[in-house]
């Protein structure tokens, strides 16, 4: 048996030989795209009652494959071609009623949008005893019916950040294309290529530890837990978990079973996961999975997370968690958003204080083509051993993404970019003298 961390998303560390070195350039040229007749809608999504900002809300254009998600500040920007008629955008979120809003072309920026918590009642549905384990098994049996029966080319926006304590030391972003075979097949021919990317890395002499994430953009392949059940949904893995029914919730105005799972006390050489699976009550499609690694055996977790480290450094894993969501469209579910978060502590022998690090990677499907005429070849694909921050240029430009849809950066991230740019400029100017 294998688990995801044997093949993907491992962290490696090494002492920097030269502080302030700039990453090598690999920014692929792209065909210019027309910006004419484009509509840009931006704003913040909030809870109707509390006005709390809602993170990771699905935002999309109904009747199309175009979409994005809100960031952790509840903010979003969505760009799409003007259809020439009335324009709508739709919002959907776990536990909330969906909301479709007409867009005012003359006032489409910096709006506030509100969602109300779903008020469905259990007496409105037929309640019957729930066998949680059986539901998960049946959901996996119905994958061929509930997910794409044809190959797809998914346009993605991907971002990964590394923080040392509360300070960003690396920010990398990319527009990618993920070719995925149908859900009747495995992931062997699923590949991701980089279309456009950028990165900025701290040149601070104090940042003597380089923290890098292997295979980051391949989240789209390996963390799609429905298509890649080796993570936790293979029948042999299901035997290792206890399942329990938690509650009924709504996503996209569809009632879902919330099924929790946790590891049984079994002896394995790798850690299992704790989390919740959301299963559509009507068609048994899996719409959302939240899972985090069982941290009861730190040594097992370290073997999974860590690729390489200096001999004199101690590494302590603290958390590894994932969120995977699927969008319901045309009677089927499609991959929509993935977020992975790694937290760990490092300290050096004979040093008094330890340092906390957080690595976050996230991707959203911004568009999709069914049955594409081409696929991504192995030669042009992003490999599992590749590190995004090593393959892109150190530069930032607010107009860099043109009309691509992205996950809007948070206010703190924008501030961090500004500080890193200033630090790089100071480093370059100092080197000239």
C-alpha cells in the first residue's frame, strides 16, 4: 500500500549556500489574449447576519465553467467575457443558501455580497437510519456516474507560500493547465503544465533555511481524492477507519450527509487521516472532503512530510491538513478547489529557540474544456520532484495576470509582497557596490 506523501507534496530543507540568490527564470511565453469586452467583478462575501467575511466561497458564472473562490479575507475578483445580455454571478458555500446576483456593468467593483445560512428542516426530507461506512462505499461505487465520463483540460490558478513565524519568506504563483482523464480511469496519464508563473523569495541573511515544496501544482492530480483514492478512499484503506454520521448540511442548495472518519487502532508504518466526507443525499456524489493527518505518532508524520534536512536540525511536524471541494454542474461533480496546509517546527542543536514554519498551497479551477483536442505530454509536465519557486523569476507586477482569473491575494499577502520586493531591491543595490 502507499499513501499520498510517498509520491507528492513533500517538504525538503537545506542550508542556503548564498543568501540573497535569485531563483532561475522559466516563464513560458503565452499567446496574447484579447481584453476587449471583458467584465471584471470584485467584492467581498459576508454572512448576512453577522457580516463575518466568508472564506473559500465558490464564485462562478452560471451556465459556464468560469469561476474562482474567495480568499481568507472573503474577497474575490472574477473576469469573464461580456455575453451581451444580462450578467449574473452565483455564490455557493457550505451550510449557506446559494445566491445568484445580477451584475451592474457600471458598478462591478468593490461590492459587498451576502449569503444566508441555509434554513432547511429535517422534517422536509425523509430521515432514515444512516450506515456511514456503507454510504462511503456506495459513493465510491457511483464515481463513474457522478463525475466526468470524458477527459478534461482544467485551467487552474495555483499559489504556494512559506511563512517563517508570521513573516512570508517565499510566495510563488502560477497559471497551470491540468489534463485529467475521465473518472473511469486512474491518474497515470493525468498531468499538469505551467503556463505562466512568478515568485518572490526573501534575500534576508537570517533566512538561512530554505523551505521548499515538491510537486506543488500537482495538487490537481494527487489530492483529487475521488479520482486518486490511494489517499484514503480505496476499499483497503476504508477497512482502517471508523465512520460516523455527523449531520445533514447543504452545499449548492443540495442536502449532504456529513460523515466523519478516524483511524482504527491498527499498526502501520505510515499515518492515517481524520476528517469529514460530504456526500450528496440525492445521487451519493462526494462534494467535499476535509482531512488532516493523525499526529499521534510524530515520527511517522515526519517520515511522510520531510524529504531532506540538515543533519544538525530537528524537525517536528505539527499539522498537515487538506480541503478538497467539487462543484455540481450539469448533474455531475467536477474538481473545484484544493487547499493544503503544512505546519512544522525547526530547531538547531545548541540553539535556545525553535522556529515555526507554515507552508500553504492552494489551487482553484477557473475554467474547463471537456474532451480537449490535446493533452499535456510528460516532457512538458511539472514533475513530482520539481519545486515551483526554483523554476520562476523573482519579480512582481500587479498587471502580470492580465485577464486570467486568480485567487485574489489577501491584504496581508499584498503587504508581504511589497516588503519582499523592497528587500530584494536593497540586496541588489548593495551588491552593486
